């Protein structure tokens, strides 16, 4: 089948970028002819499985949901652009899509602006909703919501990663016929990269990746990149066979980093903890964690995380803010690191997937009440006290859940095999 996959942004970094890259690779490996439409200036740096990449000419302005730096484009929030500016972006991308029709499937990312682009292409299409457009641009903006509802009319399916996202779509866009076409298909994890590894192999891989990091000296420190000197710090910190807890995410209250530090102070026995990420409360938490075996590394990339998660005895995702999914928890599970998540929104669905695979007497170890540091500490104590048999059972069950529910191969095949109507332009 020929598949046109429109994204409009980059192919690395944030969740929707990784989603696009991974879906393109999975479909290509399944034998489909995939054309990816994006604004990545260096698509050759990413493994797309042989997919063709098209970069539509959009001028110098890129409509975004959260302003960030781009190499050769000016990023401006969607809601800060005039209707004419937004329409120019849509028309340019729709024209690029039409040049590659006919296709068996036109699949776009983001209800906004993927919905308008799909509709303007003039054929039925399917669209993937992400939390970014819903929370940062559509919520509370009736003009953009009305435009989105209208352009969803030709969409034959609207994909939400979790039931939580489906509820957010209803909450933000309101009732309407679009809700009848929402389908729940989870995001995916690269279970070939994120996989269990022997400890020696995982540690060697992590140290090699850290040694390859570019300089990031304190005088010009960029908190969005790995800290300088991580290789030596990690080697010393992870020496020996003690239990290891891993946190990956923004060091912020929204991501619950403070909840974890609070829980660590309550553990029956100290457990070394790696906190990988950047954020506005890092300095504060480093002071609070003084005296505890906690290592802050700065932001780490997937090349580091495939090894770090494999070293973890438990991975914690304690977000207090609504989560569309729980990608880092699913990635940890794929590495055989049992996740413990705050039980709410999309994270609750991660917990439910794990529970379906866990032995009955261990199912209560998947989650804790949001913000509950004492409950989190009890779960961590229980996991770290498990005997070798139960610990191996948890690792195997976590990996099994990730492969069965969240692998990209599963996601890609599910979208194509579900039997929903696809365009036939």
C-alpha cells in the first residue's frame, strides 16, 4: 500500500516527532511505500526504513504549540498567527500531499494542523491526536476548535493513544460526530532498541554513550543536554550490585520529580537513584536530595536510555500532571525495568497493561496514588525486597506487556488491519 504520512515538524526529540519516525519505519518494514512529509532539515540522520521524505516549502514561519528553536524556521504559536497565515501553511502542505496521490492511506499528525491539511488535500484521511495541540492551542480557543471540528468531517478515523486522550478530545472540542470516529491505538515503543541487556553490557553501553557526549561546561551549561563528565560520574555511581531506581523526565513538579525525592527519604534502606532530565526545580531538588544516593545527569537521549533502563531495578514515573500516555514507563518496561507510575490519566492505562501480565500477588506494585510519596515509598520498598524469582518474574512480565501492547510493529499493523475505511483517491 502507498501511505502518505504527514507530520509537519521534525523527526527527533519530542513525542510526536518520534511517533512519526517510528511509524514510518514500521510501515516501511512491513513492505509499504511510505512518503513522509515533514520539516526536518536532516532526515538522513533518522532511520525511516527506506521511506521517502518530502519537505514542503512553507516559507519562514512554522506554526507550533510550544515555542522552541528550529534551525532555519521561525517558530510561532498557532494561536498567534492570523487565519491567513495559518491557511497559507495548510495550503502549501496540502498541495504537497496532492502531488503524491493516489494513495491507499493518508495519515496526518495533530488534529490541528493535521486535520486542516488532511481536509484540504481533498481525500478522506485519518488523523492522530496528540496532547500538545489539545492542551496548548485548542483548549479554550473556540475559533481554533470550530476550525478543527469542521476539518475533521472527512476524517475516517481519529486516533487517540489512550482513553484519557479520547476524553480530552471530547472535553476540548465538545460533542459532535467526530467522537464516533475516535479509535484507541496506543503509541509505540522500539522494542528492538529498548530491550533487556546483561548488566555488564548495559553499563558498558551507557558509559560509552556518555563518553561520546559533546562538552557542556558549567560556564555555558545547556540543561537540555547531558551534563559534562557523566561518564565518570555514572561509572562511580553505578559500581557494585546495589539496587538502582531510575527517573526519566522533566525535573519539574508537573512530572512529580519532587514526589520521588520525598519518597526516597522514606525508604527503609537507601537505594541509589539516577534522575535523568532537565527542569525548573533541579537545583532545588539537588539541595533536598543532599545526603541521599541520588545522581542528576541532565537530559539524556534515547541512545543513553536504552542502556540506563536496562540497569534499573525499578523505573518511576510520578507525574502529577495529566499524561496522554506514559512513554518512558513503556520504554522502561520494554527493557525489563518494572515501572511504578502515578495512577491517573494515560499512566493508569500503563498500569493496567502491566497488571494484565504480572503474577496476581505482584499486581499492586504497578502504581500509586498521584502525589502520594509515602505510598510510592512502600511500593519501592516492596519491589526492592523481592527475592530473585519474583524479581525475574516482574522483569519478564514488564517486557511481555511492552511487546504485546506497545511495540511499533503492533501499533502499525493495528492501524492498517482494523478494517476502518481508508481513502481510495
